[in-house]
């Protein structure tokens, strides 16, 4: 996303009747960044770069899919209480960032690709900073998801005290504020002044200092959090696999019985959840790292040629990451898949589902009566309505699982739906 202004500027220069040698001397080629050598000659004031039709079409398709898909993610969590978990709150923050990519960042990128706005450096910096800010917000959301999973696995008895919905909202607010500040660094002064007489076009590489993009944005604000997240997931997978092997060994020795079976099922569920979230992180990295690597080449090797087609591909790939996550949730997570189906078919289940852990139970009157017997030892709180109202009431049963090793949640809440 960050380097989206360069391809169309380069395309304009490639369509110019000048030779390659004359392009580098008389036209400000963005891929040379003006880091070394003489200041490029000014562009004629009436020379407006022509838009790249296929590139713009691809960007508009990505923008539309990103907005629709990620709005469905937000709607699914908002309409289905079963999906209102701390993990999904952070995924909603990521979805909001992707919605903004499609609705704001990509239109800004298309405008700056053709040099708009002209002769307005502050507005140009704001439009370019939006692209950086939204990328940073996505990274911080992914980091919050990784930390939340780490706490759930390694501090299960403190999880419910630490990872409350209120704390999740506070973390989301802090991550967006940090992303906002990082994105506005160029507006605070860390930017390049366009050469005098350069026609005032708003091109990314003529305005944004590439040392900021590489040393501060990439190395400090992108690469470092990604390394931390990969280490977190590596430790999670190692511990969960070791725990699963130990449970299987104890089951093979004849100890534990049904309790060990339930424990093994819980471990496998945690492994499945962590694998799905790690896949989100992996795809984000695969989509964004190529463009940052090109930025490194532009700064550290100004004379190295960068193929135009490769640059376009990395830009489109980075934006396409905003479209991937809704499809990934639908494919890997059954709760999201069911919620998407309900949204697309314009129907909602009459009974709203609630959950406070990884287990969920819902029962009709007959199954609820039978289920109360094995749970009679647990404290039961009920609020009974009048028989004539025939309204739905919820009997909340809190129980503490006896077999809860070092993973997941320390307890679960069961909601039995009953008609009186």
C-alpha cells in the first residue's frame, strides 16, 4: 500500500517517446527516488500522468470486495452473541481497518497514482499517511490476537480477569491511537520537499522519505511485531503439541478415562483455533513483505532496476490481503460460516446464543429438563416468567471443569433455553 504511487508515474514515463537514458535525466522517475545524483528536471506543468486502466480496475474490485466482506465480519459478530469473544473483538478491529482500506485507502492510492492533489503538500501527506496508518492498525490487531491466545494458553486461571471485553476495547483504542501517531509522522516533518518546479504532483516517492518507510516503518513498526507474533505462535504450538502427546500417553496407560478424553478434545480445539489465527498472520506477512522488500531496494540500492510488472503485482497483492480474511474465516471457522449463511439468507435464529468460553449448549424444554439432573450439583439461578406470557427464559449454570490443564479457559458458562 505504501508504494502505490510509483507504478503509474513510471507508466507515464514508459509511454513517453523519450529513451530510457533521457527519462532518468529529464523526467522524475519515482523508482530512482531522487536519493542520489542531481535533482531531476521539473516536469512540464501540463504533463499529467495517464491512469493505468487495468491497475485501477483491479484496485476498485479489491476495494468493493474488501468493504462488503469485512462489513459481513462486523455484522456477524454484532448479531451473533456466540461470536462476541475477546479474540473476535480484535478480529473486528482488523476488519474495520480492512474496510477503511477499501473505502478510503485505495481511493486515495488511485488519486495519488495520477498525482492528485496538486500543489497541496499538507493534503498530499494526509492522504499518503492514511495508507500507512491503516497498515499499522492491522499489524497491532494481529499482535493483540497473538497476545490474547498466549494468555489463554499459558495463564488460563487469570484469563477471565485479564481478557475482559472492557480491557479488549481499551487495547483496541490504544492500538488505533498508536497507528494514528505512526502514520502521521511524515506530516510532522519527516518527509521530502518536492523539487522546485516539479509541477506539484502528489507522488508517494517524491514526498515520503524512504528512510522513514524502511528504518522506522518497516524495521521497527512492521518487522519487529511480526517476529514477536511468529515466536508467540511457535511457542503455543510447541506447548500444545507436547500437552497433547502427554495426554495420549496417559490415556494409553489406562489412566484418566473419560476425563482425559475431554482434555484431549480441549487441546485439539485450542490447536485448531491457534492454527486458524496463525494462518491469518501468515497470509498478511506473505502479502505485505514483498512491497517492503522493494522499498528496501529503492533505498539501499537506488540503481537497481525494479521491473514495472513486479511493482504492480506487489502493490495489488498488498491491497488484496484486505479481501482474504472474510473468506478465511468462512472456510476455517464454523461459527463464522454459519453467521455468514444467516446474513446472506436474511434470517436470524430466534434464540440468541450466549457463551463465555469455548463450550456452548442449547436445549429445548425436554432436553433441558434431562440436562438439569447431571448438573444438579452446580448453583442454578433462574428468573421465571408468568406461564401465560410463554416467554423464553435462560437458566445460567456455572460450573468449573475439573480437568483443565494449562490451556484454554478455566471455566465455562452453560445457558439452557427453556419455555415455561
